[in-house]
C-alpha cells in the first residue's frame, strides 16, 4: 500500500520549529504538567479516583506529536468501520501466533533434538522413552489465542473441540486424522463454546492417566516468549506511561496502590470481559482510535524506535512462516501469516516515507 503525499499530510501536523530551537531550559518551561490529552482516549484509561497531577511528569511536545501522528496513521489504515480496515486489523493481530523463540521443552514437551519427547511429560535425561499407550492416543495440542495451550487430546476430543468446519465439511474422518497427525499443534482463535470448555477443565495438577488435558499459560511480549515477572513489569511500565507518572513516583507505595486500583477496574470492565469471552479484539470493541491510543501512549517510542519495533515484528512473523521440520501448514494459516507480513511491511514503509526515515534524529 502506497501512502500518497496528500495522505501523509493528513498524518503530519507541523511543529513550531522555533519552539524546537529553544534551549533545553526554555523548552522545559513550555512543557505541560497536565496529563497528555490523547491518553484519555485510550480504551483502558480509567479514572483513578483522585487528582494525580502532583505525581505526573512534564510531557515532551516532540513525543506528544509523534504519538499523535502514529495514532492517526494506524487508526486510519485500520479503521474498524471499513471492510479494508477490518481486514488490516485482523492481519495486525498477533495473538494467534505462538512465540517465535518459544522454549519448546517447556511449552510443547520436546525440543528439536528429541521430538519424541512430545509424547512424554516425564523428566528425562534426553534419552528415548517409549510413549505409553495413553500418550500415543493423546498426541494433539491446541494453541488458543490468549496464550492458552491444551495438551494431550485424542483425535475425537480434538475434532469435537475444533468442530467439523476446521477440517472441512467434505473432509473424511480418515483425511482429517491424516491432517491432525501432520500438524499435531493447532492454532485456534477460541470461540465462546471453546472458552467455556477450557474454563470447565480440571486444574493442571490432575493426573494425565485420568484423561485430563493439561492447560498452560505462556507469557509473551509481541512474538517473543518472556517470564511472568518480565511480563508483569512491562504492564506496570505501560501503566506508568499511559498516566505520565514520573520515574520517581513509580518507585513509591502510592504508585503501587494506584496500579492495583487500575488493574482492578480493568479486570471488572464488562466490555473488556465480554470481548475476551467472545474472542473479539479491543479494536473491534472500543474502536481503532481508542485501541491504538492505548498501544501507542503506553509505549512512548521515538520515531526510529517505532520503525525498529515494527521491523522486528515483521522479521519474527517471517520466521514463523517456516513450518517445523517434517510438517506443513494449511493454506488458511499461510494466508494469515502472509497477510500479517504485508500489513507490518506496509506500516514500516509508510512511516519511513511519512517521517523521512534516514534523516531522523534518533531521539525524535
């Protein structure tokens, strides 16, 4: 997708160059102590119940302008009110993909050197273990959005869970089993019925021998697997940026109190809960502008960092396009990956043109 000069002008609001030429001291005097107005448009921005202006830091006008331009651009090409925008939003969504650098031993139960361990949950010294009859008959794994993984399913359990349409209405049972054996792991955007099934599963401490599927949560940052501790730290940092809290205030008990209040309010937000239950994205639920305002304002990246951010995602998706050894991907999944690569490459190229990338001040 090419970005025209007219379209580019719609996204770029001229900045007062004389203001930017001021000395750092003079510029600092022009910074506002008010919370960035655009942040309040974020779908997850909530009233914390008190005046927080004393805890906030001055807003850099250059960062403010960068955020505005990026929000305007993203919410335009991914307008949730147009067919093209909805298509682009779907391609932009990364929740269906498993981490590009996933620890296969931890998540799937095997590593590349010993794929036979996919059939065993026991601790081994990496020597071969003959799978039990139970393990042989329960070889399938479902990878759902929201990083939910269900392991140890029979073909019939898998077939009932996915539904006939997953394999194709005219596909025979024999052909479906062949597809299942070839894929082993099934990426799924969970339906309400499937989410209910997961909620009713017994806990992962139950014995496999009793026919209970194991369910795990995988923590990711974009397409990279991370620890729960690191994931939690990223969420706290996003909260700090969204409300423009100062670094010093972020180290206080009061900050933690406000963060707990924030998490509680969002966890009890019925719109967010309904969206997750029905497998809808936040952009579909709250609108593109509100969704991207949340994304952009909670990160506060410079122009060069933004381009690097999207470039890294594009590279990771291209890695994910290569199927594991001795496996193939279905046409539907390949198209999903190709559409994602296309939208991220489009974003990268458009932003480079819009911001004259190559002549950037890396701090701008």
